[in-house]
C-alpha cells in the first residue's frame, strides 16, 4: 500500500476516534446543578421581562444561559406531561416569566397559588412572548 494512503487512513481513523470520544463526552455531560449553584443575577420578574421586551439582544447578552434568580407574583400554574410551569406576572397582558420546574430535583412543594409571591432560580433560555427559565427550583426570598 502506498505510504501516503496509509498516512491518510491513519489520520482519518484518529479523527474518527477523537470525534467519537468528544461526542460521547458531550452526550454524557452532567446537568448543571441549579439548586446548588449561586445565581449569576437576582431581579424581579417585571424587571427581567421589561429588559427582554425593550432590548432583546442586550438582554440575551446579559442573561442567556445564566442562572437567574427571579421573584414575582404567580399568575398561573400548569402541569402538562408531569412538567410544572409557573408563570410569574410581569405587568404585561401578553407575557410574563415562565419558570419550568426541574424534573431532576426533588421539590419541597409544587402547589403554587395564583397571587402568591415566590422566587425561583433557573437557567435563562431566552424570550418568546415570555422570558423562559428552565430547570427552576424555588428559593427563599
């Protein structure tokens, strides 16, 4: 076999092995421990929503993929397919802050009532008509 072909095959084989290893490690990467982590930023639900609705690009730079602690008044609670989502009022009829409870964490309670004030800590994943926080856990004010 030609030595150049042999070198190319060895390099390709090593590339496949390294790519497979990196892919395996990324697939099995542990989840971020939101409950045990410190919040990168703490603010009110109305402030978070207003920042996203006013200037989404700047807010994305500040909050996207960060652990955000947000406090506000419960507007509504939904439980679909065993995923509990609490919407915090942001003073806007069209949107609010959605806090999806982490299904990998044991919660002290999941029965939130409209009108009560709560604080959640979660990973900010962006803004649609609501600001979305995933993997949320309730924290004390």
